[in-house]
C-alpha cells in the first residue's frame, strides 16, 4: 500500500510541475486597468499618457509571475494594473501575448 501511495505522489508532483513549466494562466482581479507601459523612474510609472505614482507596497510581476524590482523593469509593453485608494499603482503585471488575447476577448481595449 505504501508503494502505491508513493507512486501516486510522485506522479502527482511531476504532473503539477510539468504543468507549471509549460505555462500557466494568471487570474487577474475584476477591477484591473490595462495600458501600454512606457517606463519606471524613481517611484513613478508611465502607462499610456499617464504618469502614476507607485504605492510604497507596489508589486510588479513579470510575465513569469515573479516579483521584480522597479529598477529592473526595462522596455515597454502592455500591462494590467490596479490602483490603491490614493490612486497609486498597487499591483502591476507585465502581460504575455496570450494574456493580451484573453483580456481582449473579455472586452479590454489594446490601442
């Protein structure tokens, strides 16, 4: 009986880790905003034509869902983000092409 349980646990672990390695789907909150990210500089982000403050507790996640430091974010691209009650960026996700397609299908505009 123990042998069967071990085999089951090994197969389960391999299945879960393989699924994670092949890609995953991030579930975004319902209140996200989307925009074209153009840069980060000293606690501020440029999204579209807006200059927004980063919240002191802001979390920026890359396309692999890893938390990254604001100074390490380079380039531009599409992002999803949420604001805190003070209007500062609370969470920011750098979007993959698949996520852009999925959000577009949900009615978000990418212009």
